[in-house]
């Protein structure tokens, strides 16, 4: 066994031995659905435990609380978390986009102030990009940040703020120069949420659960040193943030296992549901579809591995990273839809119904599967990005 095999075995044993006990409430499927204090406290303690064991931020610098190891170590931990289906950690925005961003372009003071709190879950982060009147068209953001001496005064509203109820900081895109209607008038802030004048209002989702908020800014004064970079650089920094968010840049600190069901779970479901008096898995059409899902799933996994080997992607180096979110989120959506279809008339049952398959988790997973096809940029926007930046097609 080489050193990495030893490490993999050590990680596997740690997660096996330290998996948190099953809670007596339903856990969210991803960080976008953390809606109750009980869910949040449970997941935050879990993050602390993983960090203290050294399994988060493994490749981040030791000076800021990271492990100082090669990224492959974090990749192994991530894969093991997925394999063992352990709960995810809640600070996804901090660990996987705000943190890498601060490490890439932040000042020394910003790294010292924010990185450790991201890792140990003391400081939860949220993202204030989308607004009630513009989501896809981010450059049209209207929330204002007006300089006033040693402060900026914030006014406006953001929406769909995942973790908005629990976050201490927000990565915030706001307009500092209203004379410049689009890109050049935007600036980027690392904004403290516990500021008088910043209020969050939870929004109920399709599933009946909570997870994001509308966030209001009413003459909220934040220190001027919350500005990241210089005034007018907001668009550039937001675009860099999205490359971390959409997985097109590396350096994330991990913890993103999902509790949502996958292909293997759907195969199990096909064994237990019945069609024409026989297990659904015996129906050739069902089998055909299941094999297609399996091939797609395996293809995605191999694609990700191939994307890490530059010699295999030299013709279109951005093709795999830029299409990853589109492929995987749409796959999950079709997969959960298929799983609902397997249940026939029982598809209409919901969480809490004694006759629902596996407590209604499939219905919840199906409705939640819309989240990733919208959050972080809709599938249509992702398809546009692939068309323009990978295939070189014209904008119009
Ligand atoms: C679960 C979830 C979590 C989220 N979390 C956050 C968060 O933490 N922070 C945050 O800031 N935002 C968050 N969002 C918001 C998300 O980023 C936006 O919803 C998304 O960018 C789309 O914006 P919109 O809702 O305003 O839709 P619109 O931009 O109004 O789009 C409406 C429809 O038009 C299509 N469309 C728009 N423009 C084009 C175009 N140029 N070409 C083709 N089709 C187009 C879209 O694909 C969509 O189908 C979250 C969303 C969800 C669902």
C-alpha cells in the first residue's frame, strides 16, 4: 500500500467510527435546505468535529488554520464522505467559495480575520448576489453601497439567500457608482450580517421547509474595510467567485457530501416497487432506463477524474469544469423524477404519510432537485456559458 492508500483507510475508519447519531428529525439534503435551529446545530457540531480531526481545509495554508497538505488528501476525504453517505457540513459557501476567494485575492488581514472561522464553523457565510428583480442578470444589481467617511451605507434587498438566517458574513455584490449602470459600478464586500439595518425574512420552499431568506438593507452601516479589492472591481470578483461556486476552479475546503439519494438507491427502489405484479426492475424498459442512469453517473465520475489530467483535456480545457454543474444537476433532476414515476399512484404521497415509500424521501428529493438547476446560475445560463466559452458559438 502506498501512502495515499494508508490515508484513505485511515479516513474511512474515522468516518465509520465518528458518524454522528441519527437525529430524531429530518436532516436537510444540502446546505440550501437548512431550515431549523435543530438541523443547523447538528450540522455545525458535525463540521467542528471533522475540522478538529483535520479533514476540512486540508490543502489550505497552516498559517490560517488549514492543514497544509496536497489537495489530493482533501479529495480523498470528500470521496469518502460521499461513499459513506455521512451528513454534509453547513458552511458550504464559506468553505467552497468565499474561503477560496479570500485565499486567492484577499489581503493578509482578510485571510487572518476570516479563514479559521470558516473552517471551524464559528462564522457561517452566505451570498448576496440575486435580487428580487434580477438573478441571471447579475450585472443589473441595484443594492446600493454609498461611501460615508469610514463606512459604507447599504440600501436595497437581496433574495434567495441560502443560510441567510444563520450567517455571520455575506459575500455581497452592491452598486457603489449608480452613474455606471452595469459592470463598472459594482463593488464586492465581505459584509457583517449582524449589523443594525440588515434583516432577514425566511422564505418557505416548495417542500414546505425553509433554507433561504430575503435580506433587507435599510441604511445599514458597515466598516469601509469590508470592501474587497477596489471600488468598481465587484464584477470581476463576483465572476471569480462563480468559478469556485460552479466547480470550475479548485481549492475548495470540502464537506459537500449530499444526503440526496443517488443511482444505486434508485436501483434498490426498482427492486421494491412493483409493475404489472412484478418488481419494477424486471421490466425491460425500466432496466434500460436504469442502465442509462448508471452510464451517465459513471461518465460524470470519469469526466471529473479526466478533468484533473491536463494532457487529456488540452483541446478544450474548460469543457469539463464549465459543464459539470449543468450535467450533474440535470442528471439528479431526471433521476429523482424517474424514481417518483416508479411509485405509480403512490408518487402523490408526501413526507409523513404512513404509506409513502421510505417516508416520502423521494418526493422531497424530487422537489429539492430543482434547487441545483437554478441556484448558482440556471441550467439555461450554464448552457449559454458552455455554448459561448467552450464551443465558441456567437452570443446572438
Ligand atoms: C435553492 C436555491 C438557493 C439559492 N441560493 C442563493 C444564494 O445563496 N445567494 C444568491 O444570491 N442567490 C441564490 N439563489 C438564486 C439563484 O442564483 C437565482 O434564482 C438564479 O440565478 C436565477 O435568477 P432568477 O431566480 O432571478 O431567475 P431569472 O433570472 O428571472 O430567470 C428566469 C428564467 O429565465 C431564464 N433566463 C434568464 N436569462 C436568460 C438568458 N440570458 N438566456 C436563457 N435563459 C435565460 C432562466 O434560465 C430562468 O429559467 C438560489 C436559488 C435557489 C433555487
